[in-house]
C-alpha cells in the first residue's frame, strides 16, 4: 500500500529558508562580480579609458612636415616650400564617389583629364591612401569647399606646403621631383602612417629621391576639442612639425641655368668642374621637365607628352647617356703614346685613307705629314690609326681608364651608366673573341666599343688640366681634397695641354676661342659617328651631310675644355646628341659657358642674342612646344596661369 507524503508548516518553513539562502547567495555573488568589475575598470583600466575619452574629445589634425631646402653653393635656393591649400578624397570615408566627384568638378571647375585621373585613382585606391583632387588652389576655392564639407563625405580640405623650384625646367634632371607615395612605397616603409597624411610628398626622382631621409621632416598637428557629434569646441595647443634638413650642393645655380639655356633646343648636356676641388658647378641635361608640374600633380597628357618626346626629357643625359667619345679621346691617346715611348716628332703622312686588309679607314681631310702635336690640333685620324696600331691596345687602354673614361664616381643618384673602355680581356668576356687590329683602329679615334658619359669627359679634361685624379663631388663639403697625381711625367702633361691650347687657337676649335685678352682656353672637339658609312655612299657623290640625314642618324657633337690654359681653374665638357660637327655646335656652347665664369656680362649678352635667334627664352619655347603638341593631339589649350 502506497504511503501518502504529507507537508506541514515545519516543512514549509525549512523550504522557504533554503530558497532565501540561495537567492541571497546569488545576489551576493552578482554584487561581488559587479563590484569587482567596477573596481577593475576604475583602477586597473583607468588610464586606458581616460585616453579613450580624451581621444573622443580631442582630435589631432595632422600637418605635413616641411621638406628641407636644397641650396646651391652660394646659398641660393634651388628647391623650397610654399604654403598652399589642397583638397583630397579619403576613399574609406566615401559613400557616393561619383556624386562627390561631380560636386567637386562643379565647384572647382576641374578639367576633363583631371576628372579622369581622379576617377581612375579612386578605382585603384586601396582605401588607405588619400587621392589628391587639387593642390595649390586659390583661397576662394578652398573656402568654397570648406563650407560644403558636411555635404561632401570623404572630402578633406587642408593647408600644407608645396615644393617649389624657382629655376623650373633648368634643374629638372638634377633635382628630380616629389609625389604622393604609392602602395609599393607605403609597404616598403612598413606602412609608415606619415605617408598617409594628405599633402605629404616623397622624393620620386633625382636628388629629391636619393636625399629623401635628410630632406624629410616629422609631421606636426593642430589639436582641437570636439563634441560627440564632431562639432569643433575650441582649438588646443598645436604640435609643431619638425622640418627636414637642408642640403647644400656644389652647384652654382646661375651658371647651371645659363648652361641649360645655352643648350637651346638641342638634346644634350653640359658639365663644369672646379679643377682644384672637383666641385660640380653645373650639370644641366636638356630638354628637361618642369618639376613644379610634378609637385602640383602632373596630368596624364603632360606625362604622355614627355614620355613620347624622342629627345628624352625624362632621361638625365649627364649620368645616363652613353656616347662614343669621338676625337675627344685623342689628347688622352697622346698622353698614353708619350708614356709608351713614341717620339712626338715622328711624322705620319695622312692621305685621307688608311687601308687595313680588305677595309679602308678614312680621315676627314688630307692632312699630309703630321706629328703628334699636329695630329691633336688638326684632329688627324690617320696619325692615330697608324701610331696606336704600332704600340698596341695594352699600351694605352690602362691610361685611358686612369683619366676617367669608364670610371664609376660616388654620386648621390641611384642610377648611373659608366660606359666602356675596351681591351682584350673585356672583348673575351663580352663577345668571346680575340682582340683584332681593327678594334685598335676604331678605339684610337674613340669609336667602336668606346662609350662614355658627359661627366667622365669633364673629369678627363680636369685631370689633364691638373695632372691629378680629380674626383667630382656634388654635395658641398669644407676643405680642398688632396687628389693623387696622374701616373704620367709632368712634361707629357704639359705637351698635351699645349696641344689642346693649339686646338682652340689655330686648330679645329677656333670657334671656341674666348673673346678675352687675358684668358685663353684649351680644348678638343669630337664628332662621334652613329651610323655606318658604306663604300657605295662614298663612291656615289661622297658622304652625306648631317643636314641631309634624319635627326637620329646625325653625328654626336662633343667638346672638352679647361681654362685658363696657363693656370687651369675650370674644366668643362658637353655632348650634344646628333648635333653634327663638334666645332660647330659643342665648341661654341662651351665657349659661352666658360665666358660666363670670366665675364658674366659678355656671356649674358651672347645668350640673349642666341635665344633671340632660336625663338625666345627657354620658358617661351617650352610653352610653345607644349601648345603645339596639344594642338596636334586634339587637346584644348591650357588655361593661362595667373601667377
């Protein structure tokens, strides 16, 4: 029989008391947890949440750092900063990209190619990188954008600094340019947040790139207090930016600009050295580009125009151009032949032709009997064919290298080409064949496999002038270096200097004679052939003139020089691509450049007459060239700048 369970008042009291105890315990446990959490947040996490609170209340508007200036040897600015207004789009904050771009186009009157660029960059953006809309805009446009910012989500209007180059295209190749960091550069610097600040530019080419870490500063910022809705309450103490270090060059910017203008419409370069110190006083390469255009943000059409130019304005011809040395190698050959024991009075008869096997090598003129000095002064090829063949390449190749040809110099650029001074070992390494006599014949007049850049040509002139291993330098340093002497007797160097003086006084470079009574210049012309002249061409009316050939088939024009002859202080060299005879183009160019160092007023007068003869100033010719290119490509004229 099943027993029926009974609950009385005692059982009820016990059950109630047990539930009360459980509830009270639970409440106490929850209270303890809440108290512990409160204590942990208020004590252990106090600093963290204070910072978060401060961060919500105080915001920092970053200010890009000012880049260090680039100065010339006299302290004259070559690259400086100018205050500017700018507008950017932050892709991460965009909600309606096409609508925002349309509004900006309407407000700022953006040209179609700029709209195309902005749209393309927004599509390619990874979200973290600001896209520049416009820089260096007028204050009125900046103000118009600022008042509309609440309706332009993702748009940032700010004040900053723009890189400015007073000499414009005259220093384009030397200085390079700056631009916004791309994704690759951002990743390379371990995602440096500095590169994300709108307005921060880094060096892209030239000295702006290789001296980047010295020129770059540290960003500052304006601290502002805002409400939870982001409304500005007040401005707090700003954090000042720290400017980058300035860099002083050995360049004389006035001389550099003069030489750039004197090159005219040719494609080429000039290098001027201080023989005592190796300081590079000028090294323009033309045609060039205006680095201010890159600093402001170059358009796709401007880039297309530059990249399609067959005169290669984006290539620094001083360091990256390689050319046959032509007859400028002859003074160095003369030094080598003297060292090899050649009697300078020995004569070779020049009948304008030098047969070797089944081939005939030629000279520009029939010089008759010539000795070594005459051969340099009159640039006789036959003399060097014959004499260099007799002594052999092993006798002169080492000294040619010692004079600077084919040498690498320590320069603050990330790309240089050094050329070639061939010899039997090089021939076996490069072409896997033995050296032949015709290789010696070609090399004796700077043709064949001989390749140099304009800086090496200027260094060779400086070494002949000083008798020392002059090393070029571009960054200004105190003191005069002590260069080691050239491995050649003093009388041999004096012989070569006298011969080079004869080149200008009565030889092939009479057009380079300085119009001064107290200063004489020594030099050597060069005309480097770039095409093969066949016997058929010689037999059918003679060698065609440069003027009858396409530009790319014409000879290069070269000249190397130093002055004054008696006590050399300056050395200079130029190579004009496809400029024709060295005496006609290169020699007068160096004459005027040297003249600037000794009589500035006469040089400027010559330059004014020269520029008038070719259609005006450099800026005017560049503007006309750009307008012609735009017209030929169906583009509207650029708006006239108000500055």
